[in-house]
């Protein structure tokens, strides 16, 4: 069975509270520059090694398994768009995810 987890900006992983409200809280932690650029990303991952990594200005979609690779990046997304993409990922709607205009 597929599981999904959130990883906060400091590496703590959570598989219990997989809700868009929780993800919105995590996104807020990277939105404002606080001098700690090293820890300005959060991720949504699944048991099949798929990963969405959110940065302040862009989003990376990749498979982190050996031999996996990057699907692409999206830039200039609103918070609403970020949450819509995360919702597709959480629901396992990879057709919708792959239909997005991923670039390099």
C-alpha cells in the first residue's frame, strides 16, 4: 500500500498528518527569508520514491530512487497552485501531475 509523508525544512518526517492544511503550514515556514537558506525546502514523498520538493520560488518533481531522475521544475506558482499540485500527488493522480508544464 502506498504511503505519503511530509518532510519539514529541518528533516523531520511525518506520515500521520497528511492534509493540505498541514502542508500550507509547512510552506509558510519557507516563504520568508530568515537567514537560513540551507533549510528552505519542504517535501512531499511517497513509498515509491516519488518526491515533490518545494522551495520558496520553485517546485521540483522527481523520483529519488537510484536510476529515477528528475521529471522537472515549475516556477512562479501561487500558494493555491502549490497546494493543487500537492493534492494531485497525495491522491496519486500522476496523470494530472505529468500533464503539467514541467521544465528544467
